[in-house]
C-alpha cells in the first residue's frame, strides 16, 4: 500500500512537473488556458445554458448579436451562444472517445508488431501500412451506410485511422525497448512476455503516444466539422460546432457573422490542442527539456554512488 | 404507384446536385485554406528568425503591401459603384445574349425517357411544344392545336392544328407527327405515359385534325396534353436524343454540357408569328447557392431562379440594379403522417399535431414569402380552397386532444420524423421545438434520399415525414391507400373518381374541393407551406416567367435591354 502511494505521489509530481514546464512557456500557457476554459464550459453547459436548447424563434432567424442573443441566432432562430456551449460537450465526447479508441488500437498493433512470431509481426506491419492508406473520409462514408449520421461514425473512423498512425509512429520506440537489455533481464528473471510488455515496453512508448494523442484530439475536432459538413457526422438536433458551422456555411455571403463564431471556436481550440501537443513533446523529451535532463543525470549520479 | 416515381426523381436530382456542391465547396475551401496558410506562415517565421534592421525592413514592406491592397480594394469598390449608374441609365437595345442561373441540372436531354422537372424546364415551350399550351396560371391555352372541340359526353376530343407548322429541321409538323408521338408514348411507355388514361384511339382525321377517343371521360386529359405527354416529335428525324433535340419550338438546342450549361439559340425559321426576342440564351446550373448568388451579383448571370432562400434576398433588394420577385408554384411541403401507424392512426393525435404547428413561424423563418397551405391542393391547381383556418395554431387545443388520446406529462408521446437531407435540418429542428410545447418528443432523423425511399416510401416504417411534393394535379396520392401516407377514405376515393369522370371543369373543381376539404379535416397530413419561387433579375430584363418557373420556363418573349 505504501509502495503504491509513493508511486502515485511520484507519478503525480511527474505530471505536475510536466504541466509546470508547459505552463512555463507562452504557447503552452495559451493552450492550457484555452483547454481549461473549454472543460469549464462543458461542465457549465451540461447543467445550464443561457437559453434552453429546445427554444427556437422562427420570427427571429439569423439575427445579429443583441443583449438577448450575444452571438445572434441561427437559421432556426435558436440562440447561437447556447448551442455553441452545448456543442463543446459533444466535441469533448468525440475527442475523449476518439483518443481512447486510438490508444487502444495503437497498443494492440504495437503488441502485434512485437510478437514472437516473425510472420505475425510482419502481417501487423503490412496491415497497418495498408489500412493507413485509406482516407478517413472514405472509412466514414462506408460506416455511414449502416450507422447513418452519428457520433459513432466519427469516433470509429478517426479512432481507427489515428490508432494505426500511432502504432506506426510509436513502433521504433517500442522495438528499441523490447530489444533492450533490461527487458532481456526481466525475461531471464522469469517475467512473462505480457508482463514485460506492460511493465517495460509500454512506459517507454507512453510519452510518444501522449503527444500523438493530443494532436489526434485537434484533428478529431476538425474531422467532426468536415464529416458533419458532408452530412455523415453529428446527426441533426445534436449540438456541435461542426453542425453550427455547416448550417451557417450556406449563408456565408449573407450572414458571415454566424460562420465566424463556430469557425473561430474550432480554430482556437484546435490550435490550443496542437500547441499543447507540441509543448507536451518538449516537456517529455529530455533532449529539449533541460530540467528532465538534469533530473536524469541526478538519478544516474545517485545510482553511480 | 407507378406514376408516383415521377415526383421523386426531381428530389433525387436535387440530391446529386447538392452533393456536387459539397465537393466543389470542399475543394474551394481546401484551396483557400492552403493559400491562407502559405500567406500567414511567411511573416511569422521571418519574425522569429530575423532580427534588427532586416526584420524591420520586412515589416515595413509588409505594411506597405497591406496599405496598397487596402487602397486598391477601396478604389475598386468606389469605381465599380460609380460605373453602375451610367449602365443603368440607358434603356438601351436588346442584348444578343442573356445568361440565366438555375439550380437543378438535367442529366441528359432525352425527354422521352428521362424524368425530372429540370428537363421540362429547359425543353418544353422552348424546344419542344405540346399539343395544348399551358399559361402562367397553370391553365390550358392554345398550343400546337389552335382550338379543340369536346363532345357532350366528354369522350371525343377533336383538335384543330395550326397550319404551316414546321420543325427546326424544316420538316412539316402535321397530324401525322402528333398521332405518331402520342401513340409512341403509350406504346413504349415513355415518361409521363400514365397521365394519359382511358385512351381508346388516337387518329388523324386530316392533315390538320386529330381525334382522340376515350373509353370514359377523363377530366385531366387537356391538362396532361399541355405537359410532357402532349409533346410532338418529328417522326422522320434521326438524332441522339441524349444530347440533341429537334422540335418545333422558338429555340434550338445549340449545346448541352452536363451539370454545367445548356445553350439555346433562336430558331430563325420558327413557324409562329412571333420569333424569340433574344438570340442566345445560356442556362447555367449552379449546385451551390452561394456561387449562384455571387455570379448574379457580379453580373455574369442576368437572372437567378431560384434564389434558394428568401432570406438571401436582403442583399439584393437594397441594390437598385436588381429586381426581386416571387412566383406561385405547386410545391407542397407535406408533413406526411403514417395514417396506418400505431399512434397516428388515431385522428386525435394527428389533429393535435396540426394544432401544435405554427405555420406562420415556419414561413417567417424562411423569409416570409411562402404561402400558407391548409390542404392538399395549392392555389394554382383546380379545386383550391383556402383551408388554413381548419387547424389554426392552438397549443391548448393540441394538449387537450393529446390528453383525450391518452398522452400527458406522465405518459408523453414520442414520435419519429424522418426526411431526406435535401430539405436542410431547419425544418426538423423547428418542428421539434414546436411539438415540444405540447408535450410531444420529436426524434428527428435526417437521412440520405435513398434511405428515405427505403424506410418511408417503400416500407412505410415511419411516424412523420417531410417531402416537397412539387407536382401539379397530384391529388391521386390521397385516393390511393397504398401510398406512403396510408390514408384510406372511401369518401375521398369516390370524390376523386367523380372528379376524373366529370364532363365539365366546374364540376371537376367542385368534387376536388370537397375531397381536399375532407382530407384536411381528417388531418391526413399537415401542409407546412406552399413554396413560392424567388427569382432575381437584372432590371434590364423583362417578361421573365415568375410562376412555376422551376418546371416550365418559356423564354421566347423574355427581353434583356442594356
């Protein structure tokens, strides 16, 4: 129990240190602030929006911003602000589910590429490369046939595609770790292949993976907007930034302002997620992060004593 | 059932058009985002690496460029504003060429085999002419036949053709061509053949007289002959009907480019007394509404029909170069109800839905130009009567009726609405919020047209559905219990049969009127609105047809002066 608690404390301080490092730099701070606000809005919108999502005022469509509707109304006469707030929750769902699916698929494929049998690993590599060549939109279009427009389409299409990408990018790191002396030692000491994978290989891959996943998160939001525009993304009646954007897009030359709100929102959050990914990479890469390097040297020195 | 397919095809065409637009706009988006990125990345990376004077120099250069661009834009705007009045000033001369922007593109020019109103729009009255004419009020007038006699029992129609008619290739058009065209239609089951019913025989009495004998009266015969079924083709002409057309009309088909344009050129040897006014008319198809609007505003097209959403006209009405107007049509936005469904077979629920819907609000949200419609027959069809006061918007009454049907807060009613994505998501969202007020939870599903066909039209697996039934004279839907509404009323079926068998027009209208009232009283469906086409044109254009111009566009008397 004590071991667990100290390990947890160590992990927390490590995460805290990473965030501290990210916060330290301007773009990282921007990313953290934007993402923080996003989460906050998600929580608020789950319980309260300025106007009920069911209210629509047909006499007042495409209205300009006013005290009653700070961002104006859309083509159905609904409050833009309320719908964008509610949409942030949908985006969060998509992002979280996509990243989880991508991570799962990534790990499964990495484990296959490290398989004992050369054939299995070869097959995994070939399958990854082949599937990677299928565009997300095509996967989504195929999925939309049985599923119709739904969040599942976006999540599966993006999750599969990013998961394979992840496997491809993290593979060298995983192979390096799998062939290392300490894994060899662990195996010699009697640890099973699975245990060696989860205890020694996976932790080596996690930094690369977390960076990739934060970039996936940004792309997932863009994919949602794109697929919804094509009519195979978020179904009608569900609030999402992509849905608000595509509904307004047909009136861009008449009511440009209604396109600006969801468009700006998507841009800001995606930029924040990408910057977060960049900063995260810096924070966990000892070549760039001098603090990390110093800490590692300290440990080395300590063990040398 | 077979004659229903006709109405569906335009919608399908609309859908392909819509998907085309998606691709186009995606491509343009991609392009713009790429250039945008290229532009922004330049100064950003320079700013990071360069320093001191070098950096400042670049900034100054950037500012100068920005200033130049702004000044150029301002000058451009001022200059274009200044030149417009002088253009407007002259009443001018008729232009050689006029370009019209349309939305739904025909896939080919084969009017005998390819259904869809986009073909009717281009070809009828311009290239091919029907035996009986049709005017802007959707009534029959003289066409190739200058007059006709109907026997007292309404089973013999004698048509007297104009004399000296010719096709554009010089061949004479006489009763032989008429008889051949009509017989071919029935024999080969070309598009629209089912509109000619009870035909006993079609024969030429002499070169200028055609006699059609019926087995029983059919009151829609003349109207049918004024549309596609009445078109007269040259018996002796050989041509590829998919890309060419040889007819007797005031225009010739000069070129057809799929999904792009159709070019019409004046038929200098037109048989009629009045030749076409404008020499060349180009019909250009825009799948994307914004592209169409921009083309119109920039002057590359002189007429835009339709301006998809009347809300779009706000930027046009304020501009004195343009005229914006609406025309009547027969597009009925029908909220279909599954009359055989478990819940909606109860008339009280159907009535409650009709009371719950605020039609004024729906019309207002679309720009307020569409007409309210209280029953199955629109104002341009025989048997029209204003039925909008049968079910006025009344939330309390709707709630009462639902309570009587056994639904309240403890036992709320959930209904599914499924419709094709060509109509946009706004309808569903509005209905959802309006029905919420009376306690109905509406689950909206917007699907591909093919899915809709499968679920609703074929399998009747739905509660509510929304379709724009754009056909004229289409009351048969309510007299056919196997149609997807599942509306089965003996009284209505009898009345409709009587209207078809009527021997004079006022009788026909009276029966249809009674039938329409019954359908509306039974709340067999709800009619959200009667779509009215918004057309915008350059103020130099005169005589452009406004009514029904999505299915019929006679261009011969249109003038464009500059």
